[in-house]
């Protein structure tokens, strides 16, 4: 995941390949709750691992549910069977509607004292219609802040005191999650007897009690009536489908009346698999439709998905995508170009429809998305957010209480924009698609980590299939002990870019040569070059990993230094390493540290820094380093060594150490590391098309 303050996506030209997407948020959180309410063990495969599921898992664990995760990511959940192990808890539910709403209903019925909170935006997302329905029933829920919104305090009631004889009325026109919450939780009451016992309002149940506390097992039908036009209907289908998997068959009359039959009881299906997220798939379906290339294959979800957002493929086809599908896969490629404008009632695909709003920029006329009032009460006011950010790209956008109309952007009309993401994962994800603009302008996504809500590795997944004509690179060259390694690592970290420590490549080549039983004589040159070309090397958090093995320590030895120097003199090895070094230039960008990065390896780099410090300062730094490791030396001898090495490096015939003519000189003799980092980042901003972020 990118935890940087911003992520710059360079202009992208094409895309091809296969992506495997993470599990569906809507299925994951429903399955977790149902598994917790049921008796017995449920093994969940392919569960989504993201902020929204983590808050649900933490809440269930706080309620006493036992959850074990195995190495392959499979989860074993021991259901509570309606038996509250912890009748008192304070739960933090982030910004997960699929946790806040269903847990409110379940906990109101389970009997206990619970506080439910979320992030500030969650406290602006409505829940009043659900609380009204629960209150009507006899549940006791108080608002701890603004009436109609979380945070909430839930008090215990006995199931036998609930008013279940008349239909429970719930409004369906603000969020379908209120109805989902009731459907998921009310089977808890379907076993409850008619209220023959005096109500035991207000008292906590004894630890481990099974509701209704001591009442005879009986049952009754529970009827829910939806008031107003139900929105986001396909999400109710997911709910009904998963309830059925857990043994509860809800009868429904249209979208108005839902009946949970008397005696309904959650029964764990044993094993359950979570499909990949169809809303997450929308970005890759759009990618296939927009990008030139052989197309995108999406694995984990197919056209027969139980998720309503899969209908996004109909809209994408209407706009010109070629979509093929099979069991658990989709294949999408570009068919019509420009895309065809669309006018669509998007009420059934509220989340995926945001992706259409960005696709609309590439269309042959204005596109209109209608009946999307619910966008205003999601992670942010999504109609406002989309309109603002699309306009920053240069687009003309009209919007109203429940619609948005986007005019396409002509070539030459696109502007490089810093996209504000409003802590909304979908804003971050869908705007990445603007990087395919014909004007070749980059897109800056602010606070990209908000994708953690449902798709923590979204950008990594995008970069694994997208192509950029020019991946940005920053070169930091300089003499020994100038501190370029530390500077390079830090600049790369702050930009979310890859990092190349080119000096280490020669050391690793030497190490691999030794391990293969070779020596640096000309007889082995070709074989060493072959090894160098395919070094399975990763730089990760200051470590050097060779095929996953941390070899950082092996590379620091004197012998490794000698081997590095010998292999670097073999011309075939230098050629092989040239290709290897260039292969590090991958999306979203690279910061490369070395001696010939700007002069030989990446002569077209947008920013070249030549870092130096006086010999006296460098000798002093090296001296402190060695002394701290218990190695005794003198500053004078170190300085003499450094000066001799500088002379050798700058006078060698192959790739001598010298600043590239277009390099910016940075003398850090009197600078802290932070000051050098800030300077390089400031230079980087100067060569970017964005206003400062
Ligand atoms: O039940 C669900 O899993 C969801 C229902 C939808 O919300 P609304 O019913 O509020 O539109 C959707 O936007 C949300 O991401 C997930
Ligand atoms: C609206 C969304 O989330 P939530 O489940 O929090 O409602 C969403 O994921 O787009």
C-alpha cells in the first residue's frame, strides 16, 4: 500500500495482463457477521483483508468470538450461537457502513451494553431510519452525538419484550444497509416466544445467557415492510443469498415486504468462499475499455456473480468495452474508441457508477448518471467530490441533487491535477484512470492510502498491468561517503518510488558468482554476465533480498567489496547490469543511487542530483560510522583513501564519476539528511506539472 502523502501516476498509454482481485467487502462483512451469529465453526476462504473487514473482525473478537487465521489466509470462526460472551463493549467501526449498520441491529437484539463509534465521517452518515425501526420494535438505542447519526449507545432488552407481531417498518430510500441490517439480525428473534413473560427491560443478561433469557423456545414469522422506494436493491439480493447459505430462507413480496419464517435459525455452511469484489473489478473493466493493448483478464469474479455491481459490465459494454466472461473470470478489451456516451439510471450500481464518471471523460458526448442521491451520504458527498475533481482535470460537469453529467475532455484540454480524495477509496481508485489521457499529463492522487478501506493494494495491482511511455526517474550520483544511499532511500520512500542501489548490484553479482563456484577471470565472464542479467534481487526497507534471502550482511564484507571490484571490470557484466539497472525503472517511478546513473544508465532522467561533500566532512562521517562499529581508524587515513578513490573514480575511462551536464549540484557538507531530502523533493516538485501539495 502507498502510505505517502501523494502518489503521482505518470501518463499511462496501455495495459495488458491478468489481475486477481481481493474479496468482496459486502460479502466478507456479511459472512463474518453471520458466522459469528451462527452456531458451529465457519471456515471462510478468500476473505477481504482491508480496513472495513478489520473493524468487523475486531468487533467480533471484542464480543468474544473466537477467530483463527491460518497461514493461507483462511479464517476459522467459532460462532456465538446467539450466546453473548461479552455483554459490554465499546466498538470502533471506522467508516464501514457494512459493519456499523448490521452490528447496530445485531447488538440491539443480542442484549448487552454497547457503544458504537466510527471515524468523524461515519458520524455524519445517517443511521436514523435503522434506529427508528429498532426502537419501534422495542430495542433501546441512544444517540451519543447528533440525533440520527452515530455514535450510538445500545442498551439491553429481552427478546421476549419485543413488538414482533406487527410488521417492522423501515425506510429504504436513504440506504439499503438498514434493511440488510434488519434481515441479518432479526433471525435472532425468530425463535423468540410471544411475550408471555414480564419484560425484563434494562437489566443486563447473566453472562453466557441465551436470549430470550430463560423463555421457552417457540417462534413467529417476522415481517419487515419497506417504506419508500428501496435503493441499491442488488445489495439486498446479496443479503438474501448469504442468509440462505446460513440456513435462513427469507420470503419476499417484491421489494416491499420481507418475511423471516418462524423458527429460522442460523446454520453455518461449514466452508464458504468469498468472490472477488465486483466494485473493485469496475476499475479494471474500465481499464480494459480505455487502455490500448491486448486487454485485461480479471480473476475471482465472473458475470454470474451474486454481487449487483457486476452489472457494471453492461454499462461498460454500452460505452464500447468488449467483455467476455466465464466462471470466476472476466476478460475486457477496448472495442469502440472514443467510448460512447451513456445516460444511465445508476441506482443499482451506486459504487461502480463512480468509475463511469471517469470513463465519461473519454466518451463521444456528455454522459449522465441519474438516481444517485445516495452518493451524497457515503464516504464523502460523492457528487460534489466527483464534480470538483473532474473539473480540476479540465472537464465541464453539471450536477444536481441526484445526478451528475460529465462532458468529455478533448485532446489538448486535459490539465495535470492534484486529485483530492476526501478519504474516499473510490475517488482515489477511479481517478487513476484519468492517467490514460491523450495529452500525456500525469495525475497526482492525494492521500492514496484511503484505498485501504476495500483494496489496500489497488495501485500496485494497477501498476502490474499498466504501461507508461515514460516512467519517472530521479538520479542521485556522487562520490563515496557523500550520503547518497541514505538520501536516495528517503526520497524514494516519500514518493512511493522504487529504489535502486546500483553499487550493490556489483556486490550481489560477486556474491552470486562465488555461490556458483566461479571466479572473476575472463573464462567465466559470460556465465557471470548471465547470472547478473537475471539477479532475483529486491531492495526492501534498507535490506537487500536475493530470492527472498536477506544478504545485506554478506555484502558488507571486505571480500564482497573485492569481488565487486573484479566483476565490475568485466565488460559483459557491465552490459548485463546496464539492462538490469534499467529494468528497475518501473511504475510509479524510481530513485537511483550510484556513480553513473545520470550520465550512462538514465541519461533522460527528469531530475539528476550530483551529491557531494568536502573530503573533510566525508572522512569525518566515515570515521564516526567505523568507530561506532568498533573499527579503529584515523580521520587522516580515511581522508587520504577517499581522495585517492575520488581521483580513481573520476579518471577511469569507463563511466567516470562526474556530474551529468544537466545535474543539480548538492553539497551537503553543512546539511542534515532532512535538509538534503527536502531540497531534492523541492527540485522534484519544480519539474512536476502540479501545484505544490
Ligand atoms: O450493503 C452493502 O454491502 C452496501 C450497500 C450500498 O450502500 P447503500 O445501500 O447505502 O447505497 C453500497 O454503496 C455499499 O458500498 C455497500
Ligand atoms: C459506500 C461504501 O461503503 P460502506 O460500506 O461504508 O457504505 C463504498 O464502499 O463505496
